[in-house]
C-alpha cells in the first residue's frame, strides 16, 4: 500500500509549495522509493487551458493530452518522469464529476452536499494514484493558501484522510513564511503560528513545518516555532532562498526533511541518497565556461511563469554546453522594421515563443526576418514556427499578404490554416490538438543531427497548422519540412537550408526537458548560439588587431 504526504501552504501564496514537494519527492526517489506527485487546485476552471498566461502562467501539457498546472512541469523536471491527467485535479473537475453523477441519479435522490459528496470525490482522486500499485509514496500538493474559502473542501478531505489512514501512512507538511522586518532586524514567527493555528482549526495538524526565509533560523527560533506549533524542533525545516530551484533538494537534504518524513511514515531500510547526476548538473550550472545571450521574443514577458518551461529548458541546455544562458525578454509588440537591428544586435540566438491571437504577431515576423537574414541562430516554437513560415512566404516567396487564418481569415495565401478536425469545434476548453504525437524525421536534416533519430514523440497544443497545399513552394525555395506526422502528413518541423541553425517546431519541446534529459533541440540551439558568440568574439578581436596595426 502506498503512503501519502500532503503539502499545504500558509501566510502567502507563491512560497514554492511545488518546489518543496518536488524536492522532497526527488530525495525520496534518490533513496530508491517509487514516488509521484499530484496537484489539487482550488479554482473552478476545469483546467488551466482557457486561462490567460497573465492569470496563471503557462499551461503545462502531459503526454495524455491533459492541460495542467505549471507545477507539473517542476514535478517532471525534478523526477524525470511523465505525469498524466490524474496528477492534476481542480475544483471545477471535482464539481463537474459530482454534478454529472447527480444528473445520472447515482446519489439515489439524496441532497448533494460539499460534505460528504464533494469531499468524497476529492479523497477518491487523492487515493487514485496510490491504489494503482505503482508507487510507494504519493505526494499531494494542495494549491492556494490555508484560510482561502476555495481550499476549504480540500483541507477537509485531508483532515478526513488523516483520521481514516493509519498514522504511519499519512504525513502533512506545511510550508509557511518567516518574514524579516528590516527596521527591527528580526525574523518574526507570528505569521507562521497563526497559519498553523488556522490549519489546526480546520482539524489538520501538520507533522512537519517548512519555513521559507531570507535569513538563517537560529536554534532558538526553531524551538519557539516547534513549541507554539506543537511539533518537535527537528520537524521545523529551514528553507533559505536559493540561487536556483535546483539547489533546493540539496538544502532539504541538509535539513533532513526526507529522513524526518521517512521516520514518520515508518519506512525503514532505505538506501543512502544517490544524487550524483544531480550534483554533476549543479556543478556545471555553477561553473560555466562561457556565456550566450538569447532573445526570447514573446508577448507575455511581464510574467516569467508564462514561459516557465522554456526558461528551465535553457537552464538544462546551458549546463550541458557548460555555458551560462542569459535570456533577454523582448516584447514582440515593441519590435518594428525600424528598430529591430538595434534591439537584436547583441544576441547570440533568437527564440520566438508560443502564443495565441494577433497581438504582437508582426513584431515576431520582423524578428524572424532579422534572424534569417543575419544568420542568427533561430528557434521557433508552435506559433514561433508559424511566424517563420509566414515570414518566409512574404519575403522569400514574395507573397506579401501571406498570413495565418487565425489572424487574417481572408488572406489570399493562408500558409497557416485551421486544422480540418478543428473546424467544427465550438467549445474552447480541452479541444485543441493536445498531447504526444509521433513525428518522422528526414535522416538528411538538421533535425536528425539534433535528435539522432528518425522517430520521435513530442507534445502538442495548437489548432492551426502548416498548410500542405504550399509545401512544394516552400521546399523549392529552401524552407524544408524535415519532420512530419506519419499518419496525416502534418508538418511538425521546418528548417532553413544554408543557415547555421534555423529550426521551427509545431510542438512544445520545452515540456519534455528535464535535469537528467535536457531536450536535444534546446541543447543544439544553445550549442549553435555558443558557436555564434565565439565566432563574433574572434571577429571583434581580429578587427581590433587590424586597427591597432
């Protein structure tokens, strides 16, 4: 039987419950245990697929086509495993299930209530992965902050499980904040005490308290927190701010978080943690031998979480190439033909990010043109690939009015068109082309050099596609479709001949990049950017020599 760990949060949001949950999972996994993590979100949306990135950050997509919370990306990046629909549950999905059952008459005429019907469905979902027999430990992160109205049913479900399960099968970890008052030069524990008291009032007693803090906790402070929150001093864990999220597992190892949890779960005979690969990754990350500057062209750059997986994939690829990747966010709405050279002249590589809608599109097209003409390493993802196709059609094929029907339904050259199966879709939620699909790669292509394989599988999230009616025109002019879906011929990858690195992909490779398996396209892109930076430095050095001579 699986054992269960619940991670709750208090005082404020954005403390990093997902990172703490993923770090604990990594430590337990490193000791030979089979671990998975799931996220329960209190919002009423069925999934984050219809949410604006400004509202909720990126929408993470799993192999089975689930649109999920971005924390599932952290889970996959840390554990090097694939998650699924079962790993993310929202209030909306819970209520949808219960209401459907009520309509079908499953409750036999009873009054449907939050307790027991909603809480029973929450508990069923919480136990689902554990009952599969695949895992020793299931970690459940409860979204939101203790005290929120929305999270009350989830906290009540945890209370019931804490009462129903054997004591050694259930642990509650509460993440809280220890703020530092600069004027008083003191760390204050009162917010944590109130947070734990609030949780206790709902009937849930935390076994471990993890304290986010900007300054180290003294032994005296830990004893004070332990005394007033009714836990042992060794169950008060310091979570100091880290320079990178990938340091957190090692910090939690030093604090003994995994050992405390294992003892409370009465798991004996566990192995010593094997974190050799993790430490090797951190060593490369902290000791780069070079640096590249990558321009991220997007329209949600005000919120870093909107491109979270892309930014993390750059971290992974940078470590492999032993270089620091400095990402410069450039708003596509601010790029014009008049200023593009000035804005992009210092870059070593250009990534045009995914997105939806017409806002900022012309700036992306202008940026692609600059990268193509200046031989700047280019990487386009989803909409970024589509912008590369439109740019090529306009400025190489000479079709000045070429566009996507998403932005211009009456374009005479619809080089990007709505997928056939999408034309009858009316509902927006969960109806895109979602999840993992196969792709066949041309063995004589840049894509093959990157992947070292002709058969790959990547995750998708889109409605529009390359219009195959124009495929021969593009091929003859030099923009080659080097990867296609084997069953329907959908163009998955385009690349430009006679360019150092110019590749666009219809899928989202960033979603599969992990610490242990950095994504090959990101690795190849950073490698090309690194070469570009070195070549540029050599050219500048040569120029200085000539001037001095």
